[in-house]
């Protein structure tokens, strides 16, 4: 299998139970992933930007 089909990932932040990471997908899209214990929420760039705006309001 070619590495060209694998996304390039980068950890943005993590703690013992939570992690946030991004993936540069082969199609050029950047996705963001929020891991909360055994649940992972996946975001496209526009959704991630909106989510960050929401968190800032907390």
C-alpha cells in the first residue's frame, strides 16, 4: 500500500484522557479530530472554526 494514500497527522494538544489532532487528507482537505475518552468527533475545517468560536464563548 502506498504512503500517498495515508493522511499526514499532527497532534495539536493532548491530556491523559483527551486529544485533538489534525489530518492532511490525500484529497487536500484538512480534518480535525477531538477524542474524548472513547468518543471521537470529526470536523471539516469550517466546522472546526465554528467549534472553536463556540468554545471561546464558554
